[in-house]
């Protein structure tokens, strides 16, 4: 193999039943290169990554790595050969310690006379955590007690421990705060400095442009092309991903706030909890109320308080039409309030249930016939939303575990849109969603707005926040620090200033 090539894949194929997830896919990566890998939801990125990391065996094709033919049969073999993967979903085991996660399958290193030396294991874990930027994480703590970001940092530590020559990062940044992202980027640089390569999967094209030297586009499992340096132009990348022309500006085109100021649908008064302090606001008919802030600003907790998922210390959330107070999710659902959680795998979906079951779940009361739930009614509702949202699946009875990340997110959306929610609390509605469907979701939000429905949109994406909201509430340290009306001269820079 050419010395300038660190990794090569030759005509890789992988099918799951009738789904041809990776099709004749070939790629070459040079030492020191950070290669982006992009494509629509379900285009095969995670499957290809899993093949390199030994999680899936391809049906055909060959891999070459560091001058040798390579085909790992599991993740330990891949790590030994120098390839590590940070997965898109949670990749650590909740019930064991941080150190045990970092050294999974490497425990033997710490065994003496048949006993594990936990102290030594924790000491080693301390060193690698310090090295990767996880100084604040205690290696002896049970991993499930950590927040999502710290669990991701544990995965980074695990991946970096084996000093990978090839690091694959599958859509990890959207689980991270700015601080976490910077740690991730530092580790990418560290691999590059050592002459290794990185495959970086993301739907965020700005991030892609700042992190990657080149980008390969996948569509329906196929290799489309690779762009380098100045060729990496956003419009071009989007069009190559979706295979058609797409509009440059997919946010709202009207520049004025446009909702019924005289009709309040939901009112939050003096909401307080551990992470939220004295938040009050009114949500109106036809309004998109954006909530922005840094990830630790309390905005995600606010969404959970509004839906009754978390206990308030004081304050109240009242649905204007019924006068009902929301104390728990049952109160919310009864009042046509829907909630899309940011954490789709742990909170938003029943992963071991079908697409149809998940979409129909909050609507069961509505689709009952003579007190009975018929599969055909579930399928009718789920089929309509699966089509509206272009969910890539074999059938409505597919289990959600089998779906790609972005397609899982679409099921969450379908669930609450199908429920005909009048008030929707959307926490990061387009997280992990590809560019084509993102556009469709924004049009859907506009339609809901035109029907008089109201949306609370919690978002970490400034263009989305500015582009879609009638009103933006900025949160900092659990409190609302600024209210911005649509049409005011807002730029991303001014919004950031209020957040930090
Ligand atoms: N274990 C599995 N069983 C059945 N089908 C699967 C399995 N894993 C993936 N698929 C299917 O293979 C296709 C490719 O999925 P993959 O997760 O590789 O896409 P992706 O490009 O990573 O998408 P996303 O951007 O949404 O994460 C999808 O249609 C998906 O439903």
C-alpha cells in the first residue's frame, strides 16, 4: 500500500435484510488527515464506521490499515490494531465505574493472582482523564451518575487510551457543550500531531469546515465524492448529500413577529428548581418562542419543568384554555402539550418497540375504537407521519433500535406531531437531523404556527433560533436575562454576548 495512505476501504458492502446500508463504498485517507464523512440520515455513515471498529462484519470488500490488510472481528481487535470509535449514542456502561469503562476488555492488565487491582486501575484512569481534558471526572465513580457530556468524555478517554492511529468520531459534538467540543477538537489535533487520521461524522457543516481538511459524501450507502480545502463549499456539500438543488435559506422568510398577542395559551410564573430561577413568560397562539443559552444555562431543565417531568420548587405552569396546572406529564398530555426530549435514547423513545408503537403512543386515546386499539389505526397514523418525515425504514413494525440516529429523532417528532399537540415543547428539534429533512421540519413548524399552535423551541443552534423564533428568551445561570423580538437587528454575535 502507498505510504501516503494510512487507511483504505475497497468496495465495502453491508446489508441488513433488504437494506443495502453500505454499497460498494471505497475511500482512502492519508496520515495526518481529518476527513469529514457526511450524508443524509440513514446514508450508511455509522454502519461504515462500525465496520472499521469491528462492530459489524461487511458482506464483502477489503480494508487496509497501516500497510496491512485489516478486518477486525471485534472492538478490542480494532483498538489493538489502532482504530478506535466514539459512537453516536451512549457508548459507556452505566452500572460500572469510569475506570472500568475506560479499560473494558483490558482488565487483564490490572490483574494479579486472579484479583483486579482497582487502585492501579483508578490511577491509570486518572492519568488518561487528565491528559484528555477530563480532570474533573472521578475514575472511581459509577458512570451512570455522570451527565451526558462527562460520559462522552469518558468515551474519549477510552478511545485515546489506545493511542489510535485512526480515530472515528460519530456525531459526538451535539452531546457536548462548547467546553466539551473544545476538548474533542484538542484530541483530534493530538491524533493528527502523531501522524494519525480522524474520520469525523457530523451534520453541522460549520463545524465540519472548521475541523476537517476534506470531506467524503455518502448517499444511500454509496460513495459520491471527496472534496478538499476550498472545494468544501456548503451549498455544494448540501446538494451532493441530498442529490438535488436545495434552497440557501431554509428559515422563515417573514421578518416580523407574527402571532396572536391577545391569546395566551400557556403561562409560566416564577418557576424555580435547582437549575432554574424565577422564570416567567407567556406563550401565545401561533408563536414560536425560542429559548437560547449555553447548554448549562438551565434551558433544557426549563423544558422538563414545563412538561412536568421534573419537580418544581415553586412557581406554576398553567394551560390557559383549561386553567389546568401542569404537575406531571399526564397533566401535560391531557392538555395537548407535547415534549420532544433532547435525549432521544433514554427519554424520548421506547427503543425496543416498533416505529408504529412509538408514534402512536401519546395518541392511543384518540385512535381507540369502542375502547380498543387496533393495529390498523396505529399503522394509519404512524404511516402518515413516517411519510411526512421521510423516515428511512423497511416497515412500520421495524424496532427503533434498528434505525439510524437521525431517523430515531424523526420518530420522536412524528410521535408529538401525530398527537395533534396544540403546544409543543421541542428541545433541540433538529439534533442529528440531515439538511433535507431539517428544511421539511422548519416548514412543518411554520404550518403548525399558521394553524394557531404554539411552540417552545429550545435550541443550541443560533441560526435556527434567530431564523425561526418570533421571540427569543436568552437564559443564563438559570434565569432569563434578555428577551429579543423577531426583526430586531439580531446577529449571532449579539445573541452570544447575552449568553456568556
Ligand atoms: N442493526 C441494524 N439492523 C437493521 N437495519 C439497520 C441496522 N443498523 C442500521 N440499519 C439501517 O441501515 C441504514 C444506514 O444506517 P446508518 O446508521 O449507517 O446511517 P447514518 O448515515 O449513520 O444515519 P444518521 O445520520 O441518521 O446517523 C439505515 O436504513 C438503517 O435503518
